[in-house]
């Protein structure tokens, strides 16, 4: 039996909308890896990956360069939203 309350669903939607906004703004400062944004915003990297994939198809964010992530020390993509590029 599903006990979902309409207010809980609305709160969850608002939570993810706020998350998306934080992530988008984090890419505005300078090109960053998804891990850098995850650490900065304390948002799960899986969610950030989902948002970036959506924004890439919409043309709102793009891969700027590939390099070594300062956090993981591994090769990674650096992304920036279109206001930065």
C-alpha cells in the first residue's frame, strides 16, 4: 500500500529543483569536474551526473576540457555552464 502524501511529493520535487539550481550555479564560477561540484555542494555525484547529462542535451552546459581532477587525481572532464563558456 502506498502512503505517499501529496505534500511529501511536492517537498521532494522542491528539494531536487533546489539541488539542480545549486549544481548549475556551481558550474558558473569556473570549469569544474562533477566530483569537485559534489564536494562543494554536498550533493551526490550520481545526481550531478544526471543533471549534467540533461543539460548537455539541452545545450546549457558543455565539456570544456579534460584534465586531472584535483580531488581524485584521475583524468576527468571539466564542465561549465553556458554563461561561463
